[in-house]
C-alpha cells in the first residue's frame, strides 16, 4: 500500500508524456477530438487512473489530485494549441486552393439581350407612363361580351369578320385586341382615367412575312370631361415623334372602327414612304353607356397599334416570323 501514491504519480507522468507525443503527431482535427476523448473523456485514461484515489489515505489524496490537475491542464493546453494550428493550416490550404490567378484568361459569359418585341413594348410604355398613363392588363381568354358586345360590336356586326378569332368549347374566345382591358378597367374605375394596355392577342390569319395569328398590341384609353379629337391628335403626335424622331411627319386618315366615332388611321413618313402604324378615334358613346358612364358628361379617345409592326419598322426587319423563331443569330443583333 505504501507504493500506491508513487505508482499513481508514475502513471500520471507517463500519461502526460504519451498524450503530448500523440497530440503533437496528430494531423487532423478529427484525430485531435479522438485524443481528447481518449485521454480526458469520462471514460478516458486520466479518469481510469484517478479511479485509484479511493484506495489512498486522506493525507495522500490531495498530493495525487494536484499532480492529476497538472497533467490534465498540460494535455488540455496541448490539445488547444494543436487544434488552433491545424485550423490555421486548414484555412491556409483552402485559401491556396481557391486563390485566383489573375494572369489567366477570363471565362466569357455572354450577357442576355432584350428581345426586340420586349424592348419595343418597354419603350412605348415608358412614353405613355411619362404622359401620365397607368399600365393595365387583362386576361387573354375573354368572353364574347368584353371582346365584342361591350365594344359596340353585336353578334351580327360585320366588323366581326375583320377580327375572326379562336373560339373555345365553353363559348369563350381568345381576345382579338386589348380593348377588352379598357372595358374591364372602366367597370371598376370612375373617370377621369388614362390607361395603356399591352398584351398578346389572337386572330385567325394566314401566317406570312407580315401577318401572324398571334401578335402583340398596345392600346391607350383616356376618359375625362371635355376631351376632343385635338387632344387625341396631340397625344398621338407626341408618342410617334418620341418613338421615331422629332421631325417625323404624321397624318390622320378617316377610317372606321365600331368602338370609336369619328375614327382615323395614322400614318408616318418613314424613309420617304408613308406607313400605316396605328388606328385611333373618339370613344363611341355606346361604349361609355355599356360601362355606366354618362356620355353627356364624359368623352374619351382610344388608340392602338401592333408591336410587331413598330419593331419591324424601327429595326428594318423584313419578315415578322423572325421575331418568333428564337434564332440566336438574329436576336444577337439587338
């Protein structure tokens, strides 16, 4: 029994030396954690050695306990220092692996471009928003009422032949113009109103270089007290001159639309030729009455144009089908 304290001290000293050597040899953080558990864990070697304290006399225990604390602190210090060193080495290795060689040629990632239809729509909307108009949208699948009836085009009206469309089994149809957005907006809002309505429209048409069964349209509508055809002409002139140029000649020709009276076609002189670009007119009183507006108090004007036609003129595109082909050789020009 007299040799027990000496034996425990020797075991503790041997444990410290072995532990410090093993910690110094550790190469990874996982190994450090395994050594911590092996030496200082609840079932580790230090706990096993200290299990013999119960066999010592009360006078001997404090001395052996003090030695055990020195060993424990030495191992903890060695573990922490080694862990920090390995962490620093790991970070340095990661930085070295991720370092960019600025002398190497860069990798080129081509930037996307706006489609000519989208850029034309954005350009037109910017102009009208600058004039105080609000962008309004509506569904592409419409009822006969919003697409025709409320726009002064009853079932037997000959103007329907000009806008033959795709009818659906449930009696609805694919809208032929964004004028239906005007009706929906007027039903929910009181005058004065000024809206611009962009969107996709559908008509049964033979596809060729200048026609498509699916195309895009932008329409405007202004309703207020005292609006006249002069206000319409001024608005159209400002819009077209901002789209095509300040010195652009513009002319109005008498025409017919069932939802406007009087009506006009608008031409611009572009590169020495007169081009028809849009239709317009004063809102027919029947349209105002259909949405509950007092036609004796309010007047309004409307205008609309095909986005594809504007894009083809602005970019000198010879075939409307190029806008839908998704040919990158064509689209990279814009």
